């Protein structure tokens, strides 16, 4: 019998909609898989078996009664990053401060998934408030990379990507402020897309850095990511930064791209995003990927984006500045953990002791950095300069896109690093997002698609594809063409020990 957890979302949707299998069977197969492997992987913070099965049965009932599927993904289960609110289901953002919070409302992304008949299996682990590149900053323990459980699955959305690589879910949602969808996708051999800023609603996405945060699809194939993108994307009046244009035709682009012809397309290789400091196996995989794009008919040129080298510095001023303001709401009064509420401490003391107890070290570091960068006397030197760099980076992109249709680079300079290796070295951790940050700063669209396995350690490498704002469909065309030419990567993942044969 086919192992349902090994199929793509598109294949599962087809089988469910033709009644070859029920959504309940598919959902159960994934819940069983979670039960078998997640003690080890720890991709999930909460599993909602009852809710997922009820949603699955509702889809089955409609289809059994002769009704049409409510969406192309109706009945296909999904794992949701724990930063998007879910009514009645915990939303912790990986933080002690929200440990016992039950949101009274659904994020727009959550609501759209429910309306599309997508059973939500549970909430996935993440770095606290999405600050990190390894998922080690979660207050609830790290997620392990299914390729090698001594290594990190990337971050902040390591739980979402690990759930895909461990075959616990065929689809997941992540959020990407500086790389948190793409970098985990890269190091787990999966696909992750940061849509154009404003392309997917941020309503109900607990804010880290509002001018950068963007939710998007995670999947094992480019087509699956496109199907999910169309379900969650599109204008939302509840998000004032939501763009009021139709979702770009990403499913069509993925299907066309899969035919494998990129003639007429110009690809720019960003000179500043490779070279010194990059792992040799990452660079050789990237070079092979560029050759492959050329052999698919694309014209490849080198482009220079000189200000990208300042992207990391600008990001680590802008994101902490916005976070220091956004996280002020966790004050033990409006939101968040409250300690020392014993009548002996004043309000200010309760706030300060609660924030001390509720936030982890990285979150505190960011709040302090941001508060400093915004303080009068330093504002122009830090926050102001960072905003200028942001504009220069956007101009670099605009100039490049006059010459090329898409830009490419490695997604991240190294393959998955070891758990513990960078926790005491924030700079080394931040460097994981060197290549992904520019697209966030400019609000553009970008994808990571598995490039192959590194020839120095056998671990997955990601190819980053970037496109102008609102041209997300280009990512899918190029990504699908590349994926078809390259062949699957994830089927070379070692079997998780202690798991019955699949
Ligand atoms: N790793 C980056 C950071 O720590 C990006 C995080 C994200 O995209 N949420 O801020």
C-alpha cells in the first residue's frame, strides 16, 4: 500500500478529490507519523489531532455527498508556524511569555486555510518571536534536522521545514522577516517562498518587525508551494499593508516551468552573494545550479548589487528597532506572562519581573539593540542610516531588474550547522541570513528550492531565486524548471531511526 506521507500535496489532493482515499485517512497517516517521529524531531509544539480530523471529515462529507472540493487543497493537511493565531489553539511564538495564551481569533492565513478545507495538524516550533536562524531560541527546546538530528533545521521556522522533511506534513506555513522561510527550506532540502511584502496578510501574525514580516508557503515541491500560495495569498482589508492586486498566477507558472524551457529568460548571478566565507560545497552546488539554468535555455549574466554587503547591518538595526516597539505589548498587563502579582510589588516591578521571566536572551538582546538604535542622539546614526541603506538596496534591485528577470544566489552560506555550534556567537548566527535579507529589505519576492546535496558533507543546499515585487510567478517558473531538471533531493534523506519501515 502507498505510504500517504510520501506523496506530494498535489498527489494527495488528486486522490482525495477522486475519492481514492479519504482526507481522514490522509490526515490520520500524518498524525501517526507525527506520533512516531516527533519525539525525536520536535517539529511540533502542539498537535491538534481532534481539530485536524474534524476538518478532514467535513471535507469527506462534502465530497461523499457529491459536492465539489472547496479548494484545490481541500483535505490536504498542513503544519502551521506557531506565530499565526489560531482560535482556541495555543499560539506561543516559541516564548514562555505566551505559554498559556489561547487566541480569541484566527489569523487571516488560518481562516483562509480553514475555509479551503485544509486540516491544521498543529503548530510548529520556532525561535522565540521568530528571532533566530536555528530554532534553538525556542523556549520549548530545539527542533532537530531530519537529515542529521545533531544539526539544526534552520530558523526561525525550523519546525515547519523539519515537519516537511520528516514527512510529518505535506505542507506548512512559515514567516520570513530576514530569511526564516528560505533558510530552513535550504538546510532541510525543502521549498520555501517569501512572497512579495503585502502579498499574504499579516493579520494575526504576531509582529516581530512589521515592515519586513511576511508569511508564505513551505512545501516539498514547487507546485505544492504554488497551490498553497494561492490559497493563503491575496488582498485582506484587515491588513493595511496588504497589496490590493490579484495573487500572481503562481500555479500556472509552476506548471509551465515544469516543462523545463527557460529560453527567453535572463538570470542574474549576484556577485556580492558568493565567494569568501561560503562553504565550498555550497559554492560548487550553486555553480552547478547556474549551469543547469543555462542548459534549460536561460541567459545567465553576472550583476553587481554593491549595497547588499551592508544588508545585514541595516537589518540588525531595523528589525530590532521595530521589535523593541512591537514587543512592548507583552507587559504582563495587556499580554503575556505575569509574575510577582502578589500585592507586594508595584505595577512597574511586575512588568519588569514578568518581562525578565518571559523573554529569552536573544529577545532581550534585540529589544536592547533596538531601544538603543532608536534613542534620541543615536537615532540618525543608527536607525536613520539603516533606512538609507534600505533605500540603496532597493535601488540596487531595481537597477538589476532592468537587465534581468530574476536574480540567483545560494540561499545561505553553509549547510545545516550543529546544534549548539553558534548559540554563543550571535554574529555567526546572524550570518546565516546574509543572502536572504536583501529581498526582505526591498519587499521583493524570493524562493529557496533545493539545489542538491553538498559534495563536502552530503547535506542539502538551497538555490535562492529572487524576483521583483508582484512578480512572484517568475520564482515558480524558474523554480519548477530547475526542480524538474535536477530531480528529487529529499528522497535521499536517511531513514529516521526507530521508525517502522515506510
Ligand atoms: N534569522 C533572522 C533573525 O534572526 C531572520 C528571522 C526571520 O526571518 N524571522 O532575525
